[in-house]
């Protein structure tokens, strides 16, 4: 006769007399006290569950006077014999994309990290001194992650890091100088990272500009194109050996829903289109759209090429017209951003999807995706065109090598610019010829 499972509104709620326990290998099992039987599957849903390998952030385990494991929370002093990992038990995945949506547009970054312990993890965040980048770096640091601030100004970075240390004095924060306006600065930054660190678990390409007038960088490329896209691609290419050593790095490129309005196509794609040399036919909004489309495309392409090394790359839309310094280049955009501020995401909400993409357990091994509102989102169709991705990859490599010399992590076949990566895993960045 089938056991009576009781009337509950949730398939996760246990029937009377059942208890949830954690096996030493992290699997959850269930014990029925009335029959003294156990099972690996949930008695109501029939699903298998697992718990995180590590205790929730801030929890420790010790033995009581009888040798029984007892758990305590450092911040509150709370003690319990119930394994706190059970609060974060999740369905065992049967396939790569077998997971449920846990968060949405209203979720804050710190809510995404609830219970997540990032101790011994290292994250690089470009533009971490302000706006969404700051909230991203702050959220990671508050959960034990060592965060490297890759910023142009050491003074502004120091001010931001001090604010975090006021909140968490033990926060592990580092600074590396990065000026995305200069490919040489990108190379210097990459070299410092390669020499200083043995691993890098998270790379968040966050920094960017919006609404900027036409202008050329130190390398004579259009500034929106180089700062928002090209320099970030170069940085990631240069530190590939470090990421290969890590084996499980997650790369996040900050994109935007505005990528859908890009007019870039395989037919009109030229160097002059991507990086115009004069202000003729230049529109800052369209330049922004094009750069964000490139970010969506290159994240997917890097994931395709590097997944064999355990590296995943995704692109993220943080939110529409979030109140940051992004609109500083235009009075019109400042007014527009101010007008819609009550209706847009907060900085914590805007950082949530990036944090989800960088840390969520369900995204282990998931790459080449476009993320929005803490979930998978379908990008514009051309963002998934492998031919367009190949063209942008090759053209971008040509842009970089023309000014900065050969990229040491790329290998050529028969002199072709259609490059693939080797498995170089040591050494710094050689000086350009």
C-alpha cells in the first residue's frame, strides 16, 4: 500500500515523520521515522537533491563534548545540530541546462549570494570603483572573494576600496591599473596579473562609456569601440594562460539590450564601420549599440574556443538606464536617466545578473549565453551567427596586433589571421616587436 504523503502546497515539503539528512558525499537522503527506512529520492517529488560542498558563508563546524557535529554561525553565535547546507539543497541536475529560475529582475546581488562562500576565490572587475562595477565588487568582497580592482585612477579605486573595508575590515582587495583607452596599458595590466596571481576564478569586463562624442583613443581607434569592447577582448586574450591554469574561470562581458538595435551586419562590416576615423556619419548611440553587440558575440566565441579548458564566457544585460555615471557625457542623457530613475533598477539589482552569471552553481559549465534578469535570454539573431563571429574575431585581432604587436596566446595556421589558441600556460606577456 502506498504511503500517505500528506497534503502540502509544496512538492519540496516533507510529509509528517520524514527527515532530511546530508550524506558525507554531499547527497541528500530522506529518513522515514515511522518505518525506519531511507531513500535517496524526495518522498513526494521523487527528485534527488544535493547540497553545496562548503558550508554557507559565515558558518563553521565543530564537535560537541560527545563528538557529535554541531554548526555555528559566527555573526550571530547561533548553534544547531542541523546541517545548514540543507537550507541550500538543490535538485541534482540531470543535464547541463536542467535547472529552475531562482531569481528575477527585482533580485539584489547580495540575495543571489545568500549563503555562498567565495573564500579563496579571486575576481577581476574592470571599472570597479563606481556604479554597477562597485556594487559587483562590493558584493563579491562581502562574501569572502578577493577582488582585484582594475581601474584607471588609483585614487578613485582606493576611495572605493576604503568604503568596502569600512563595511568589512577583512575584505581582500587589490588594485591594478588599467586604462582601456590604451592597448599598452591593457598589456601592462595583463602582465602584472600574470606575474602576481596563480589563478583567477572570475573575470568581469564591466567598464565602459556611453553617449561619448566622437574621439580617438591613444591607439587612434574610436573610443566607444575600444573602451567598451576591443580593450576588454585584448585583456582576456592576454590572460588566457592564467585562466587555463585556473581550470574553471567564468568570464562575464557586460552587454546591453541595446545590442538589438545595432545596424552591424556581415554585409556592412568594415574597419571603418567598427572604428570610424572621422566624425562623419558617427552617432554615439549607434557606436554603443555596435560595441555591445560585439560583446555578446565575442563572449559566445570565446566560450566556443576555450570551453575545452573549463573556461566559460557569457554576456550580461544589467538593466535599462540604471542611475550611474554612465550618462555623464551628455546633458540630454543625464536628464533622461534622471527622469526614469524611479522606475529602473537599483545598483544592487543591476549587479545581480552579473553576480548570478559569475557565481551561481547552476551555471557550472554553462557558457556562450546572454543573461538578463538573472536568467537565460535569447539575443538578437545575428549575435548567434558563427560567420559574423569569425569576422569580428579576426578583424579585432588585426586591430589589436596592428598597434600592440602579436598576441602571444594566439597561434596561426599558414599565415592566416583566422587564429586559434594554443595551450600556453606560463610566463609573462612578451614585449611587442
